[in-house]
C-alpha cells in the first residue's frame, strides 16, 4: 500500500506559549502521507488525545520528550489502524495505541518507548485514548502503586471531572476505597461526577465554600488526596491530613501557567512530616513494564460495567489546538479527545 | 527484691514550653521506688535518651503518646537492668530498651507498645539509646524503607551531626549509596562528620554559602535528601531534585519552635510533581514489627566495625532537661543521652 500520492494534515509547533496554548501556537500544514518502510508500520490515525503535560513539551520543560524545536510535528499519542506493517507486534488491521504525533497518517516504530500496544478488539477504539490506555493506567497507578489505596480510605480528588479524574472514583471503589469525593468547577460537572462517574460526593469549587464543604465531608481528615490541580487547594489539603495519609501528585494544572514568582507558597507542607504522610509525583511512562497487565485489567472492568468511560470528543484534526486549550479553561468533562478519521474497510 | 523503702528521683512536666524547653518546665521530685508487681518488671535505669519529638509530647501535639497532663512523669525510652520480673520476655538481669520515663527506677509492662526488647549482651549498654535502638532503626528505616536508597544515589543529610544523622552516612554506605554529604553547624561538627561519621563531604551552614556548596557538590541535583531540619533548607533542596528523587522527612527541628504564622512558606514544592519525586514522613513506632530483625542487623554492623556510634553523654538524671534543650540549640554531636545509673552486681 503506497499512499504517498495522497496528502495529509499535520500540526507543527509554531511558537512557545506563555499562557494557554491556542491555534496561533501551531501551523496546520499539508504534506504527503509517508511511504511505508520495512521494519515499520504505516498507520491511519483514528483518535488523538490531549493532556496537560503537552504544554510542558511545547515549552521544552520535561525530560520525557526529546527537545522540540519550532517547526516540529507536535507529539502526542493516539489510536490508529495499521495499514501496512512487517512488525510482528503491529499486525496489519490491528487497532493500536501509539505515539503518532498530530497527523492523519504516521510511520511508526515498534521500538518507540513506551511501545505501541494493540487494543482489545471488542471495545470502542476511543477507549484507547481514555479508560483502556494511559489515562486509565494513570488513574490506576496513582491510586494503587502511589496512593496505596486501603479499604477504609476517605479519598478526595481534584480535577475530578477531567480525563484522569473521571476514572478515579470507579477505580478507587473497585480497589475497595471507603468513600470518594470529587472537586470540579460548575454544577454540570458536579452533576456528572455523581451520575456518570460514581463519586459519592461532589464539591463545586466555583459556587461552594470549599473549606466548609471539606470540614463537613472530612471531619477526621483526608486519607488519600488524588491531586490534579496543585496550588492553594493542595495547601488546604496538606492542613487536613490524617496520620499516614498519601497525596498523589498526578498534575498541578493551576501552577503550569504561572511563572515562579506567582506560584503558590505552601504554608502547611511540614504537616506532611507531622502526620507521617507521603506526597509523591509520578509519570505513567515509568510504569511501562506493567502496561499489558493493567490494560487487561482496565478492559475487563469496562466489559463488566464497573468502569464507565466518559468521553468528550470533537470532530476533525483541525480541532486539536482547541482541545488542548479546553483542558486549561476547564471546559472538558471526561476524556478530551479528537476524532481524526475512521478505519478503512479491509 | 523490695526497694520501696528507697527513694528515687523523677522529672515531672511542670509547664508547656512555647520555646526551647529548659529546667523551668520540669519539676524534680523524690518519690519511693515502686514495689514490684506480678506480671511486671522492676528495672533500674542506666541511660535515658532525648529526642526532638519530646517537645511535641510536652505540648500534647502528637497522637503517638497519650495526652500528658501537667504533673505527669515525663515519658521517654531508655536502657535499664531488670531487677525483678516474672515476664518471660524480660528476664531478671537482662539489659533492656523500654519506655521508662524520666526516673531512676520503673515498673514496666511487656505489653507496652512498642514493646521493650533485650539488648545484645556483648555491646555497651549506651548503644541501646543510639545505634542499636530506635535511633539506629530510624536511620535505617528512613534510608531503606522510606528513602528506597539505590546504589548510585547522591545523598544529602541535614542535621547530620545529630543523633539520627550521625548514623546516616555509615548506614547509607552499607546499603550501597554513591556518596553522602552532611550539613551541620560549625567547624567542629563538620570535622566530626568527616572523621568519625564517614560522610564524604561536609557543609558548615553557619560559615559557608550553602547554595554555592550545593551547586558544587550536586551539579546534577539530589537523589535522596534525609531531612532533620525542615524550613528554608528543605525548600532549597526541593528546587534541586533529580527525577524520581526521594525526600525522607525524619524531623523538622527548625519548624517545631515556630507558630504557624512564622513557618516557612515553600515556593519549590510543586517541583516534587515536576520531577516525579517523593516526600514522606515516618515515625519509627509504626515499624515495630521489624525491630528484632533491624536490631540484629545494626548490632552486627557495630560488631563488624561498619557502624561506629558517636555518643554525647552527660552524667546524672539532673542533666535531662539540659540534654533535651541541647537538641534545639544544636549543642550535641552524635547521640545525646544521660547516664542515670549503673547496673547492680548480681
């Protein structure tokens, strides 16, 4: 199969955003679809995901991604159909989760780290962006491997209606947690926390007194805090820890846009020592060795109806910059992703 | 053996210190030596230890100790000789480490938690306050169980010449660490770090530019920080973490004396998330299940000459309040303890 006479769209990095990324930070270009090469797989993009960490790639702030010069293809993982391949781990026709970049077709290498993996064929391909993929694994690793969730834990989750947060209550309950309270912005998101994401309680930080709500819901303190936002709310929680509490730092979206001078100054940090508690950050790429087992577990929970993905999908590769910006505006409910194309009939 | 016709000295809590505890916060009283009771052990105190956490007991700030009303016997663990006992775990003549209180004789109960334990008879009894006791276990648990020390780790230790800190470099090296740098106050302590405590490098925070020294000694950042002081130095280290670094919060002596308004406000905390690092407090009482194994290990290292306890001993039960105060003034080098009495000849 040679598609190199065909054109495809790609998003390139045009400038480094200081604030929330938008279309002006990217260039949409048309280039030929790459030719297949031996040892690789030519794939067609079906869905692409967005994640807060991408802003850090765009600013060259992380060590996970290679440096990203201006003009580079924007990196990102997604779900794709294998069109032509001689890689035994990427058979033709398979639906795979891989590092694709923001483009309609990609020539991928099985040796990329974390390696591409095949999605269970009985589940919708979109789940390969969310529940049955790195988003679900992030929630699972955060709760189980970092949070060491225990049967009686009273858990608080910030950014609860976001991509990772939307899975945390269900997974925490599968793992035996006592109760799970989510914090989100606005009545619609909070309603979703209770109706679609299996949270026990919801706090609307835009319309409620968060202190009062936490006093009421956690009179004895918090056992486990799954944090997606950082900043003043994290400081508040640090002052409410029970003995041997655990804080899982999944993200700190409130802080990514601030320069160092404007970052929050934490007054309650030493309470971590006073309560013999733990606070730990993690990145899901470091847990690659357990992806096959975790994907199998997450897929099984979806099949059993214990894990019910909430997906927030826009149509067309053109919508990618807006999808990324939405994370920072807090506009998404559930896993924000872009539907780029459909599988070819074979 | 009935010693109840004899008098003994005890220190009672007289008032709750706001600043550094001194003699005015205690009353020295004379009371009869308790009568032996079935099911208990009457013991004679040989050594008593002091620890920064005692100030928190005096202020009723912890959940480990039962509340301490004014007029109570000051709690504290020490080394004692069993004079009379029918407890199978506390045989007459044995030298034990136990919760004694600040007194010359005690009637102890094998069911106290953490339980009393017998010291190896071939080692000096004073080691039962330091290396072969909860101080040594604190260093070991902090490095191994909390710090997850790795072979290439570049380690920084604050309060390095203190009771726990004086053991950290030697234990870290036994566990395979790459290099260990200690921070202490004054040239004498720093010389001791290098000559007696097996640190590779020493930083004198009273006479050196700590920033410059850390830049020079940790050009690629810090893998493991064993923290005894908290405050601005902890914040500095948070800004120097390598990926997947670990901060062991053993103590925060710089913060214990401050009211909430004057506590340090941490600017670099979110770097913990950015570097996928961990910060964790712990209390050695939670690790009681492993005391027998850890005591055997520490005793073996002392016998082999790999662990060389540095002890800072004052004479007589009258010196206990000063011994406790010394910790806050930073006057001790090594394990501060008080020699209260000698074993009776049997």
